[in-house]
C-alpha cells in the first residue's frame, strides 16, 4: 500500500472550510462582544480607541514563530480584525458619549453679496441671482478675508473642471481659512463641465445633502493611506473624488482632499468622521452639499 497521502476531492476540502468558517464566526462574535466592553469602558474614561504602538506590540506577539509561508497573510488578518474592532468601537462610543464636536447648521447662508476671482466671474455668474451683488477679488486670500470680515456673504468659485483638473487655489483657501462649501452646481461652458461652489464661514448640512468634502493628512507610517481608504470602504461609502497637494510648510507631507458620497447627519457617517479625525494627523471637514 502506498505511503502517499490520498489527495482529497474538492468537495471534501470545502466541508472542512465550512467547519473552520463556522468556528471563525463564533470567535468573531465573541471578539466583537469584547470590543463592546472596551468601548463602554473607554467611553467613561475618554481613553483613545486607536493606539498604534499597542497594536504593533500585539501583532508582534501573535505572529511570533508563525510559519514564514503564511506570515504576511496572518499579519494582514490580525490587522483587519483590529481595524473592524476599532470601527465598531467608534460607533458605540458616539452612542454612549457624543464627542465628535461637529454640529452643522441646518440654515443655508443668505447671499446678498458674494465675491469671485476676476477670471472666474464669467463661469460663476449663471449660479447667482440677479439681485446678488458681486465683487471681485484678485486672489483667494483676499476673497477669504472679505467673507470672514463680513464684506461678502460667500465666496463663489470654480472647484473643478470635471475630467481636467481641480482648483488647487480654492482647496488651499479651504485648508488655510475657516470656510466651508455650502452648495455645489455643475455647469457647462465651452464644452467643459465645472463644479461651481459657494463657501461661507458656517458649516451647514441638510438631509438632502449627498456629498461631504474632507481634508486629511496621513500619519507617517507604512500603509496609513491604504488603511484610511479601507476604513471608508468598511462604512460602505463611495469615494467620489481624491487628490493630494503638497504641504508648503513641511517637506514630504501631503494634504489629501476627498469627496464622499454621504450625508454628514447620518449616524454611521458621523462615526466614520470620528474615526477619520482620530486616526489622521490632521483632519478637517470642508463642506456639505448636494450634487
């Protein structure tokens, strides 16, 4: 009789896979119950949910003496379990203690006077009521200062030439000044479609909004951007736009500008924003609007 192990049929292997998967599900339920306990304790103590150093120490301990042929895969599994556990804890923490500190106004600003850059006025004028007074600005800093001083109710500008490029000047203004996008319309002129936005000093949000504009800076560690993008996907949110621009004050540092197909008022989305705020080096909501 041959000493060689008989190769099993695929159907037999699948039976064992189903058995193992059932065991994983049972252990996962237990793991999430423990995550709930952690969330309750941390909600009382205001302790941080994400502790990178502790997670690295746990990964090192759990992967010690692991077969090298599956080391990377096993490490990835551990990381994902931790990421999903954190996602759950952020949502539970907000239920137990509303600590997001993000309360948009439901009232859109009344526009009587707006400011536009000289070269953008012809593109922006179709979105403005005839009764609105339009003043010109030479650059975005002047436009922002006019709005913040009360000389204008909002800055109206081209945010993006769709399919061509984004407006870095406007995005830089939104990062450097406390202004927020309140509305966005897509207009076509000369065969180019453009996103025309209105920005004011007040963050607003209504149930009809379906876009959120954000800025974040990734922590300086391997895989941080991938982790953030995976986080957004875990919430079932569509990433409708992403681009980066260099930080003028720090070398090798980039701001990421993203647009999410979501509403800032929804419970799950607030948990996502809480997690993004907690797990990025810098974070800011740049606006809420309907597109």
